[in-house]
């Protein structure tokens, strides 16, 4: 198989600050393309196929702002730990649009990356058509974490279509290295508007782990996942107008879980409203939880056609700061 690494790296360097057009065709890389200056890399869509044949990250945005990547089909032969299709290392204010992903351990790895926008990010599981064998072992389509001094904050995903793989979007944080003895102190946040995360088997479609800054998930469809949403030791999360169907066939197994250490004592300010939620579970130390305008039990399987258990656990408010309002079955 031919190797285009050197030519591609030269083209990136030559077009720094300008436009690099990737025509329809096959591009094979054996090493990482490092981008450290603003550049626009634009393909023509699914025909612009860039393939990583080794255990190497495909594109590394290194402490850079203003990069635009559009209309590319990225694939990797490797699912080795740490291999990314796109890694943003402390890189901010970048735009990724119309990119399709297959393979890699991470699709997108946000390492201390802030204020980036992803428009129409897709997995290629149900698209296929890649010219070379691509790994089937993707662990995370999107993984966001702290890389000191920055948490992964305020990244926005518009209408993602992430299907298959082991985990969908995973955002986590932890105290700064200088915060000796801190139990929390993480920041971390994400905004997702529209789209779907489905068919994630073995992991979770959306995980917020020790995040604190406000996260907003609106209009997202979750279906046929081992777990739809996990909120773990996180605060200030709003899910609105979502559909959470849980396992295959809308079984509800693995819907939304709000959990954490010591029964969720660090979990606060969680709101789920105006949504279809086939199954919900919260631990007893969660506070300032709101469930409002929720439809559950889509198959009307409850024996008494009205009790919320086992779909909402616990089935009634367990603390004065917990609000359950207008929660009901999809039944007569």
C-alpha cells in the first residue's frame, strides 16, 4: 500500500493559514499529521478518504486555534489504546464539520480542548464504503478530558449521528493536579443539540463523569444502547426533549442513571424535562433533581396501567429538593 504521509505533511505546512483541498480518492498515512497553525482542510465528502494504517493518531491539533476540517471520511486500521482519528490537544475555537469516522480507539479526543464546534459528526458504521479494512473496535466516538491546565469545556455538537461502537460521547473531569486532597473541583461540560447516539453496545451512549459546569443536551435520540445516559458525580446538567428508549426494541433496560460515590452525594441540579424516558434510576443522595413532563412505559406493560415502578426508580420524590411533575405512562 502506498504512503502519502510525507506529501500530506508538506501540503499542510505549505497551506498554513489557507486552504488545503483533499480531492476524492485514497490517502494513506503511516504517521500522525500534526497541525499547529490555523488551516482549512476541506474534502468533497465520503469520497475524500484518509486512512491510518498503523497504531498512530491520524490528525493531532496541537495547541492551535482556528482550524477548520470539513467533508472528510477518516478511517483507521487500529483500535489500540490512545489512537485517535482527530485529537485536539489544548486546542480551542476550531470547527469540524461533515466528518465521518470509522475505527480508532477514539474518534475525536478532546484533551483540555475548549470552545470547539462539531457539526454533523458521523460514524460510518452504517455507511461503510471505505476503501481499506477498518477496525471494528472503536471504544469512544468522542472522549473529552482534562489536560492541565484546561478541562474540556463548552464544546458543542450539532446533530451528531453516532452509531455502533462501545461508547458514544464521554466527558469527564477531575480536580487540578495542584488541588491536593480535593474530592471534586472538576469543571467539564458539553452541549449537544439534535442528532442520535444509538446501537452502542457494551458501554454508554452519553456519560458525564465528574463534570460541574453547565451541560445542555437537547433533542437527542438514544436507542438500542447498552446504557443511554450515565450521570456520575456530576452537577448542573439539563436534558430536554430527548428520547431515551434504552435497549433493543425500546426495552428500557439501560435508560438514564444518575449515580455517584456515597449514593450520589456530589450530584446536584439535574433536570430532565419534556422527554420520553423508558427507564430512569437515581441514587438516594442526589439533590435538586427535577423530572418534569416525562412519558414512560411506552409499551403499557405496567400491571396496574399507572404505577411508575419499575420505570422510574425511586417512584416518588425522596427529598424536599426533588421535584417530580407530570410524569406518566403512555397508556389510557
